[in-house]
């Protein structure tokens, strides 16, 4: 725990400490708040992930692979096997998409393992405590609802695209009004059209909502637990307990980081597979 953290916690209390760390670095874009910190961190770790995969692919050899190359090949084969078991169509786009999602979400989630007060301590060392107090930076993009919903909405558009590709524009529109309740009588079809449309809209809209909220909720809760541990054990008397609890939660949180990246990837592939199938 940094001296800046102790001073902030003692001066303004645990609530002010948490509120400060939950505040985004915002800029005004077209009259709306834009979370610049989430965008910058997501872009940085995304480019880092691309570079790491590209660097190992460029150095790949047919002989005995190096340890980094073997690890990358293991991840690629793991993701490809998951896609192969779920999506029974052309995987040339779906498999790279799933790999991108898994690696990118993992890197964004892993930012939660970095020291909580590192941004504030860095700003304080460079510009002083007053500047640090008014500087905000959250570096877990997936703990920002804007990030998770941006990703899930992108998946939603892919679901619509694959649905139309598999069924055609007219087939997709027809299915909205004729399924899941089927009828042969024209009057019954007209009567069931509105309930069918309502249920289909709920089904389609629930997918991006569940994707975005699940990832956000788990990462936000994990980030908040780190803040509570840091705030509650901010004094020098409880410093040792704070380190112990932080490490224990970090070890458990690694499982959450991996699991949430895997779940987001698998659900994306499952939703696209459901959209690709003909009904």
C-alpha cells in the first residue's frame, strides 16, 4: 500500500477512496462523456496481444517449437477445438474471431492484477499529491459497462448477419412472426404474429445483454474487492494482513479472469452457431 493510499483513506475515508478509484478519465465527445482510460487500455492490450501472437507466428518452425511458440499453438488449438465442436459451418472467420475475443478479453481482465494504486503513485511522483488527487484512471476496461456492451453489441450484429445469411432476408423476417408458435390457419397466424415477434425480440436482445452484464458484473465485483481490501488494510499496523488478503484474492481472481474470457468466447460461438443453423 502506498503512502498516497493511506493519506487518501485517512483523509477522506474509505468511501472517498473507492469513489476516486471508480471514477473514469472522461472527455467530452459530441456532448457525451467518453471514457478515455477504458479505450486507451483496451487498445493497448489489444495491440499487445496481436503483437505477441504475430511474433510467435512469424518465428514458427516445423522443428521443435520454443516454449512461447508451443504455448501459443496450444491456445490456438484449444480455441479451434472449441469452435469445431460448436460451429458446424465454415470456420475461417469464426475461429479467428473466437481467438481474438479470448485473448483480448483475457488481457483486459488481467489488468485487474496490477497494483491498484500504481497510476496514482506514478502521477504523485511526477506531479505531486494534489495533481494525483484530481487525476482519474481505471485500467480494467472490462469493469466498464461501455466496453462490455460495445463488445456484446458487436456480437449482436454478427448474430443478425449470420441469421440473414443462413435464412435470407425474407426467411429471417418471416421467422420473427411465425416462430416459436406455429399455425396453419391464416387467422391463427395473424393472432400469433405479435407474441412470436415479442418472444423473438426478447431472445435476440437478451443475448448481448447477458454477454455484456456477465463480464462487467464479475470484473467490477473483482475490482471492488481489491479496493475494499486495500482500503480496509490501509494502515501500517494491518499492512501484512492486506498483502496476504490481496495475494489470496489475486490467486482466486486469476481463475475468474480466465473463466470470463472463456465464457464470453464460447457464448459468442454458440450464439453464432444458433444463428447459422436453418430452422
